[in-house]
């Protein structure tokens, strides 16, 4: 399916699962649809399962948007707390279209929690309270986090997914990989059909270490330990004053340990002017999200808080933030730290959604299906890939996803064929009626262009 065909289906108001290989233009299609809705004055919420993906779309995490946090079960008390939060209540009540990006990393229980919140606040029994739902992502990428003894619970296995019954729009175009040989490797990896010839090509891209590479080449690792080692090494290369920020803790030891495991900022954060950093928490005022990248541009004189310049050129004074565990409004445990971490090297997990000209990738310790595919597909060409080796898990895809992908492709073809039979005039009427049903103002682009020409 082409991007234009997917956009026409989205404009009908149908629930949709927008998928396709990395670089097929999923983000582009969503951005175009969001612009269309905003012109029509229709309230759209842009969310994602991860902070970095939310940054790419200019939105927030689905956990923050819905108010569920890290919960995978919503009690009646939790629902009362969420619905009495005026900001969350109004946000959900007014939303007509909800985009959830990186759906592959959202487990089925979390999706059901979001559905429950929307139904309760909207007081409508339909899935998500009647909001148009757009799932975006690729299940061949990283799965939801699961315990070692458990299988990942993909969103498509949930009761909510079945009730939402999304139309499948499987994009077939390719806009990231410019190298046909590399694209063949990635496509074969996706089909679980990697050959010895493919492995030979990858072996030619292997180097012993990253020391000989340019400093601005992103380094991807599967484990945080390797990432921390590289980042501290790069920090040492900056000849400037070091600034230390210690984590403060209040509460029972067991709860504090639990909070520390979920907090990506280190207990002792070391920063220098010029250090590459990543935000580790969402800003209450939406100035940044978990995953936003930037560079330390100095330190405030009075407080010594770091000043971080992010990609859009904006400078942010980063103040300490809290991570808490509460029960019925009472805080049982709290840690406080500057919400940053060093980011010359990042984990494969955090790289999902990025598009890189070059990257150094170490897949020798891959521990979950999809890690190798995510890491390799970040890079545009084979010549931009620098490998430090891989293990057997790195080149595997999840069997459940492989099986379901065939179904998604077939359903996408059926949707493409069905909508292809609808005339442009009929589609235009459907599009206009949906905007009106959402309380928006229909924006006829063709008429507007005609006026502009006059």
C-alpha cells in the first residue's frame, strides 16, 4: 500500500494499524494526517509507547497522556484519581483521534488500561470511548518488556485490539535505505531467511573497536553496562570542570531500590560542558520527554543546574525531578535527581525510531528477538554500518510476529482493493462527513489552491 492510499483510509475515520518496514514512511503519513486534522480544528492526541518515539512525533508517552503511569491494572481508586485530574480528564474528553506510535513495545495489559480510561472518561462503551485509534509501528522491532520466564504479550493479542478491529495499512515504499544490497539483507532478516551470503556481507562490515571512528558516529549496544563504559570514557576526553549531581532518597529501602531500577538517571550524575546527554523523564510542561537528546551548553550560575541545548535549538535549564511510589495519594518512596544521562552511546532499545547515516553496532550480547533487526535498520546504507559482531539471537525474529505478519499483509491487500473501488467523489464525501462528525471545519485543499491561483 502506498502512503497516499493509507492517508485516504485514515481520513475516513476508521481505526487503523499503520505498519511497514523501517523507512517506509509511517511517521510521514501520521504527520500528514495530523496536519490535516489540525487544519480542520479536530482534536488529535499524538502519543507513543516510548519517550524517543514521542519526541519524533512531537507528542507524549501514552502512559502520561492517559494518566496510567507504569500501571498494568487500573483499580477503581486509580480511575477516581485519574478522572479527578482536570488536565487528564479534559485531554481525554476532548480527543477525537488518538495516535499510538511504537505499538510493538506496548504490551496487551497496558493497552487495555488505556482503553478502560478512555471509556470511563468518555462514558461511551465503544473501544477507547469512540475515539478513532491509529496504532503505528512494526512488530518485527523490539517487543514489550517481559520477565525472563514470560513470553512478551504483544498488543495484537489483547481483547482491546480485537474489539478495536483496526484496518491494516501495510506500507510498501522504502525511503530510508538507499542501498539495494543492504535492503535485501534487512528484508531477508524480516522473513527469517538470512543466508550465508548475507552473513558474509555483514562480516565485511566488522571492525575490532570504535576507536578509529569519528566522534560523531552513534554507538549502539544491547546492554546498559557497555553504554555506561563508553559514555564515561567520552566524558573523560573533555578538558573542563566536572559537575556532580547526587540522587536523594526518601522511603523504605525496598521501595527505593525499586525506584532506582526504573530510573534511567544514575545515582551519581557526572556532567561537563559539551557532554552529549539524554533526558530520562517527561517534562510536566512538555519541554522535553524521556529520550530527548541534547548537549550540555553550560550551567546556571546560582543553582549550578545544567543548561541543555536540544535539537531544535532551544535551551532548557534542567532542574531536579522526583520519581515516586504512592498509595492512595500518600508518597511511600521518592528519589530525586537531575533527569539526564550521558548519551554518546545508547542502547538499541533507545535507538528505535532513529535514522542514522552511520552507526557502530555491537550485537554480540543480544538477548531478545528483534534487537539485531532494529539496530541494523537504523542505518541508511551498508557502508554506514560498522559491526562489532553478533550472536545467534541477534538475527532472529519472533515466530509469533512472523506468523501474524502474513495475516497483516493479506488484510492490507484486501483493504487496498476495497478502498480502490470507491470513487474519489465518494471518498471526499466520507472524509467531509467524518470531519463534521468530529465537530471540525472541513478544509477543502483543492478549493483553497484554486483561490490561491486566482
